[in-house]
């Protein structure tokens, strides 16, 4: 406490008057600071249970585990102790579903008309635009998986080969060498 640090220099009544603290409140706070934490063993147990369960249990789950072990404690106390110890469940929030599609590109013609059978390789190319959550380091424009797949598919065509028709459904794909009919890429 600040008052204790300055007690050698100034009198206690003058310090208490300066910080607007009554004498009884000062001694009460001083006694509380000197007391041992009555929840110290339970804090250790809560932390242990939390880490045993890989941080998946919140205060209700931890309360249930403590109750199963015969430790009777209020849920509110468990919640407060977990908050003081910095133990909270890290939940990945789901993205809200939204019908907003941004700028809508013109509809791509249905060339295949649901006939996916091909008599020879590279006769029909189809893509699927599906969005799913990936780890943060995958969710970048320079994602090697996303960038490598179209390049590998085009390289399988051979020199001067082209896909049978445009693919990607408006999705920007790095189609190296397909900007010009001769396969030069315009360079």
C-alpha cells in the first residue's frame, strides 16, 4: 500500500486524511493483504483440471469435475477463480451466414449440362467453388496449395495445350501462360 511506503516520512493520520481513508478501513485492508489465500489449493486444482482437459472446459465443466472429486464450491466462485487465473475457453467463433454476395459476376454458361462423362483425358475440366475454414497461415492470397493446383493442371496439358473452355466460374485463378492463344502469356 502507498500509505505504508510513506508512513516513515509522514504521520499515519495525515496520510489517511490525504487519501480519504478511515483508520478502520486502513487496518482492515492491511489485515486482508496479510491473510493467506483460502482458495490457493483449489486454484491449483482448477488450473490442473483445466490443462488436463486441454482448455475445453469452462467454469461449469470444471465445477462438475470438482464436484465429482468431492470438492463443494459455488459455480460463481469457480468462475471468479478461473477469471483471476486467466483460464478461459478459446472458442473459434463461427462465421455468420450471409446472403450478401458482393459484386455478382455474370452467370457462367452451363456448358456441360450435367454430363460429366469424358471419353478421353482433358476433354472436360470442372471446378468447384467451396468455402471452408482453414488455419490462419493457409488463408492468405499466396497459399501454395491454391496457387499450385491450377499450374499443375495446366502443365499436364503439355506445350501449347489449353483447357477445353474457361474454368473457375469467375474465381481469379493464376493461369500462367493462358492469356494469349499461343501460350506466351503476352510477354
